[in-house]
């Protein structure tokens, strides 16, 4: 550093040195730079579009945004990554004792035996939570949910085990690799199913409840379908792109658990926000009913207060609503249902009364399901911020 300073201090300015830039010239330089960056980004985006378009099934293309002649909705998924690449893990928590971590290579039978011996299976139920795209084990809401559940359980004087499944190695990847993350749902779901099944083998009366957001909802679905071990699964705005309008074995469905409830918050919206002009889809969830009970707050799309310039604002609203419901029982009660059944690109914007009450969120399983001939597509209106109702 001394040599550098010395060199700088002994440099004699040349009489032919260029004049100092004026504010006007600086402005022109900045403007030219912005234009160049914009051109480069546009070229990069168009190249990506061209690359992805080659992989589409041309007979099935139904673009969400007509100005972009492609859509994530009907992309063919690539082969899923293997478990050694994704390296998922589950960490089990119980108040008053050390956590128990399960790595991707852990023996399922030995894991179940250890969990039973350590008392993790002696609680009211085992609640397993997982994330979706661009998230990982350290994502804040997973741990916020855990603490809320523990606090509510303490108030009720019951013990519950909470487990967090992190699969960031297959989900927390580049945006343009979304469909790879979607494909990885199968690997993680199959892996998880082994542990669910062996837990049930070791202790059959264990009540297992899965909660998944976005792609995580489908992970729970795959695990439930294979293991037959979930009493309940909650899907928080299950991912739509690569799943809806397609016969896909990885999609969460009503038969994946004894009771499946879904909160739809970011389905198809024909109106494009400015933030969505350069995105191939304007929704990240789905309007398609897939559960025992499907809840459509604000008709399931374009959530109030989500923000025009936040790309995934409505998609994340399902997380906020469910988290609030944990500590606010009886707040999300509704006796309104959609007046018809929505399709992936056809929202329903009217509702009608029903005589059967349902509760959206954490306490949805406290209410009896409506009879087979009654609607299970519930509508509820929420505010744009807490308190949600």
C-alpha cells in the first residue's frame, strides 16, 4: 500500500490530461451504460426463451401471457436428481430435549427406532413441515411455524413433535431451473416416504401431519401416496407451473392422506401486473381443486395488499394466513362456497351460502367434512394485512 501511495503522490499531471467530466457528460455515460445493460439482459432473456421453447410439447402450449409465446404450465420435466445430489435432511424437535437430525443416508428403520426410544413419537402428533422453490432448511417461516406450534401446544398442555424437512439442494436453485426443482419433488417425496412408513411400522398409532408450501405440498403428496402414513396433509398454495392441466403423478391429491386441505392464493389471473410482463406465468399456485377441502381466500388469486411489484406476493400469502391461523382459532370460519368450480385459467368470482361450516388453516380438521353432494370449495374474504379477518 505504501508503494502505491508513493507512486500516486509522485505522479506529475500531464498538461495534456483530459478535462474533468461535466455533470452532463456523466449523465450521458450513465444513460448509455443503462441502455447497454438493458440490451444485454433482453438478449439473455430472449436466448433463454428460445432455448426453453425448443423443449415444449407444441400441441399443449397454452401461454398465460400471449405476448410471450411460451409457458411453464406444459413444460416436460427433466429427469429428477438423485438423493445424493439433493441431500435432504429432517430435523426433529421436541420441547425440553435435544433435536434429532436425520441425514439423507440414514437408515429408515434405525431412524424410526431411535425416534421412538428418544420419545419423539410419544407426543400428540408428529407435524412435518417443508418448503418449496428457492427455499431451504434455514428459511425463516419453517422455524416460525415450529415455534408457534410449540407455543400453542404449551398453552393446551400437550406435547407435539415438529420436524422440518429441508431439501434446498434440489429446490434452492436458479430461477430458470424451476422445472428441475419440480422434477426433484419425486426424489424427495419417495425418500421421505421411507421414513414415514417405518415410523408407522415401529409405532402404528403415531399421528402424522404434513404441511408443505408450493412444491413442498407436492412432496408431501408423493410421500403420502407411497407410504399411506399421513392422517392429514395441508397444501399451502401448491405449485401450479409444471403440475396443473397435466396428468402428473407428483401432484398433491385428496387421496394422499386421511384428510387433505389446501389454501389457494395465487391462481391464474388474466390481468397482468407490470412486475409480470417479463415472466412466462403470472401465477405460482393453482386454482384447480385437488383436496378434501379447498379454500379460496379472495377467490384464490390476486390477494389484497400483496403488492403490484412483488412477483410472488400472492403465492406467499398462503404462508401468512396459515401462520396466523395457528394462534387464532375460530377466526377463519366460513359458510360461503364458490358458486362453481374453477379451472386452471378460469377463476370463479362469485360465492353462495352453504349450511356446512369450515375453518381455513391449522384447525381445519376440527370440523366434519360436508356430505358427498355438498360443495367443498370454500370462499373467505380477508383483509390486506393482519388481522386478516
